[in-house]
């Protein structure tokens, strides 16, 4: 079995693969203060609860945008899984040519998403990832990472309103029934959901123009992808396991 980690700023998603089949996934809070033993015990408990055994893990693959957490996760993999983890970064064989000014600046999660999107859906393709930041990535028909856009994430924007505006409450991100709302909570929800749907459509439209093709597929992933996709006109596919699939594919190319 292969254990893959998608480490984001807010949450970490774990996936367990048997061959090419994702048999289980978990979402936990990202905590750079946790030690390798704390992560080891947490993951072991998740495994045991679902009738799985850490001793059956033959490989660990990690994509992370949180450098402070890497020591703990790498040591956890060696101690509890008895394997040397594959960490996605410079030097990792991805099969993708990075056209960024400085390829080392591209987040590992964006590369992993691009690899999976191209492998599953072909190119050219645009990937939208709704995480702590909302990212947009352009992948050419030759599997080249051409660049993209980074915008504040939906929850980050909602929390900023709560923290900076004294009379505005912290809200749950849900779709309200109307745009012209009659209470503060619904008004904020409308701004988040419909506002971000408009942001997505505008950026994707501009990216397609620069890529020279209006028929480019757009795939979305991340926690709020399905919610925003219901109001966006430009999202064609929602794939919540895209990053996990990318990690599995990269492992196959490096083993």
C-alpha cells in the first residue's frame, strides 16, 4: 500500500492506495508543532479504526507547502512506516516541464495537481484549487506548466472580514438563496460564494484568451470546489482527489 500526504496550510489530506485504487482518505488539521511521534500515533489510530495496518505501507509520498512540518513527517515515515519518503520537490521526476521564471517557486501542490490533471484529462487544461489560497494553473498540450494565478482563499477572505470589521460575524461558507440579501450573514455568504464564482469565471476567461483556446477544460479541486462550481460557468469538472492522484502518479514515475 502507498500512503500519500497532501500538506496544505490549513489541512492535510492523507490517501491510501492499493495499486491505482484509492481505498481510504482522511483529512486532518495541519499542525507544524506536532512531533513525529504525535503524527505517528494519530495516523496509526486512524488506520486501526478502519482495520488497516501501518506495517503494510510500502511507500510514502509527501507534497507540502509547510516547510516547518517536513522534519516531523519524514521522521514519522521512517520510524512508523519503515520507509524513506519521496518528497515532491526540485529533482523529483514529474514528467512536467516547468516554464516558471524560477521553477523552485512553484508550490509542490500546484505541480502535483497539474500532473494529475494532464494525465487524467489531457491538455491544454486549467486547474483551479480552492485551498487556503485559490490557485489557477495553466498546463499546455505538451504537459508544460505555463504559470498561473494566486488569489486569497475563500475562508481567508471571510476570516479577514470577521477580524477587521467589528460588527461582522464569523460565518459558515454556504450558498444563500438570493444575491440581494436581507440579513448580514446571508449578505456575507453571497459575497463569498457569488463573488468567488465571478472571480473564477473572470480569471479562467482571461487565461483561456492568453492560452489561445476557448475550449480548454477547467478542472477544480479543493474543499470548496463543489460549492463554487454550482455557480461558476467555467468549471467543467470537480475532482476532489486530484492531488492524491497526482502523488500516486509521481510515485510511479520515481519508484
